[in-house]
C-alpha cells in the first residue's frame, strides 16, 4: 500500500512539474522553469525512496535531495523579487 501511495505522490509531483513547464513555455519566465525542475527533483526523490529497500525519508541523502529542490524554489522567488536595475 505504501508503494502505491508513493507512486501517486510521485505522479502528482510530476504533473505539477508539467503544469509549471507549460507556463514557462508560454511566458519564457525562468521562475516557472525553476519550479518545474524543483518538482521533478522531488519526483525523482520519491521514486528513489520507493525503489531503495529499507529507505527512510530521514536519511541524509534523501533529505539533501529534497533540500536542493526547496533551495531551487527559494532561488526562483529571490530572482523574481530582486530589484531590477
């Protein structure tokens, strides 16, 4: 049952990534590209969690991958809101 739910969560992240990719293609704004990449990183992380036997979300490798995805979102927000010269 856990694998089924992990697959559903991974599919949801992948679909959200496609959603942001569509907006990036329309607008050309890197903000949406960073968000799409972040959700695809999270998709890969969830798939890896379900494929590795006895894996836990709290292991440093999986935690650092998730941290990378969230850092990418923060960079996107920072670039969008920084002062333009």
